């Protein structure tokens, strides 16, 4: 009878023990799942990303949308490929580094709510893939505070192999996101290029694609044309330079923009594509005075130009980059 009672008690202990283990396992599983979601910031399949929306509490909003092989900023302008690559690299590889001390959690959450950048990542069907907040950096600048939307625990995150604050990859504003290409036309898509030098009219010209090859003619009708066939190799060399010519920066808010544009430009360039699109650029030199050497007077040197692009954007370009297209009419002939 005693042995029978002992077996019954043992059976009850086994059942209760099994139930306890099951309950702990289930609770642990739910906790682990939640913890993993809170710690996982990365979207590894960046090919599935078609829209990225970012906003802060200072009314700065950025929408990046995939279009063809590139991206469009706020539905208007082509995105700078380097800026996009840096952002995608962060989205793909960002990882939780460590959990901040409990004593700092309250202030971190407050900081993320007031100064953080809200990031929403969507797929082709406009379904949300990931949403999180990007805050400031740790005191040693080796990590960045981040928190998944809906979570209550912020973390310090970083990109493996990269040292620094990754917030800078998310918080570009306005023109900083834009592609700085002034010209970006492959030679096969160029129908014509005209360069007008208002103060050197004899060097002004138009290159156009004809049935028998490229033709080069004076820009002004009063210029005596060269009675020869242009060197086709030279023409192609010239046109290849227009595949991608970059500006240094956008300066749309330049305080002297209007007065600069009233001056006679150094040159005016028009590139027309086979599809009928055109890019018009007027270049105004930006001078600076060199120091006099001995009895020599100081000289005005041009290292940069102000570029009025399609009468929409004001940009700063480098002479070292643009001088490769400053050809003259006679350069195309033997």
C-alpha cells in the first residue's frame, strides 16, 4: 500500500514537472522571439526594397523610390549613387552591438523619440519590411543608438568592419541626396552637342550625328567653316567625355546667384539626346587672385565655375573636371 502511494506521488511529480518545463519553454520561446525582433535591424535582401521613407521631428522628410536601375528622391530627382550605396550598405549589414545600461534606457528612449530619425522600409507591393529609429552616437563614436518601432528596448548598433556613427548615412537632407551629374549621356544616346563661347565665337561649334558619321559645324553662321571632313576619332573622344561629368556641389541658395547669372558666361553647352531630351548648361568663371611674385602683378585664376543647369539648379563645378570638354572648332580637324 505504501509502495502504491509512493508511485502515485512520483507520477504526479513527473506530470507537474513536465507541465512546468513546457510552460517555461513556451514562455522562453515567446521572450526569445520578441528579443530577436527587437535586436534585428537589418534587411539583408536589399533587392526586395523599393521604397525608403525617413522623417524626423524637425519636418525633414525623405522618400527614396526605386525607378529602373536607379532611385528617385522625393519623386523628382535622381539619387546620388554613392549616397544610396552607403544607405543600402547600412540597411543590409547593421547589427546590434550591445544593450545599453538599464539606468540610461529612459533617457535614450526620450532622445530617440525627439531627435531620432524614423526609418520605414517597404517592398515592391508597398508592404512594410522594417521600421526603426536611428539616434545619435555613443560617446566613443563607435556605435549608434537604435530601436525597432514598437519595442521598449534601445540598443547600440554598428556595421561590422566600419568604425563611426552610421546616422550620417540616413540624415542627408535635400540636395545632399541628389546625383551631382551635370551630364550623364552615353555616346550612343547623343544626337548633338553645341558649345558656344560668347567671347570667342570662332571657337564655337556644333557636333551632330549624321547618316555618314559625325558632322562638326560652326556655331555662328558668320564663322568661316573648315572645308574638310572632321576626324571621327577625335569627335568620339570628345563625346565620350559626356558619359558622366560631376559637379562639386549644389549651391542653389548662393546669395549672389542672381548677379552672377547676369554676367556673360564663359561658355554655354547644350547636349541633346536621340530621344529629344536636352541639357543646357551655362558656365560662369569663379575667379580668385593669386599673390604677386616680385614685380609681377597678381593674376586671376579660374579653378571653378558656377554652372546654371537647365535654369533649375545652380552648381559649383571644377575646371579640372570640365576642361576635357572645352574644345574649339578647329580641334576636330587634321
